């Protein structure tokens, strides 16, 4: 009986809190915000930019060659197993 009493005495349903509507900023304020954030950006120096560019090019080259090697190996293996001529 104790279990039945607990089930019957449910807490009242909670209501979702009403969030106040926020005003949308004007276009002018939006672009002012963008300008403010861009001023906070720390831009790389010319030397850093060159270094980063070289690193990106080398990384892309490495992965391109790795994927080419893996693809060629899998293709050669399938040709050997299935006896396919291309």
C-alpha cells in the first residue's frame, strides 16, 4: 500500500520558464561587433605565414602520397587475388 500512495502523490508538473525576448541588434551594431572582434585577432608575421604554408604543403603532399601508395597496394592485391586485368 505504501507504494500505491507514493504513486498517487505525484509532484505537480513543472512549467518551463519563460525566456524574455531579446531584441535583435541592428545591422550597424552587427558590423561594429565584427570590426571589434577583427581588431582582437593576432595576425601571423610574414615569417610565420611562410612557415605555416610550407608545413601545410608538405603535410598535404605526405598524405597524398600515402593514400596513393595504399590505393595502389590494395589495387595490386585485388588484381592478384581476383585475377583482374585493367
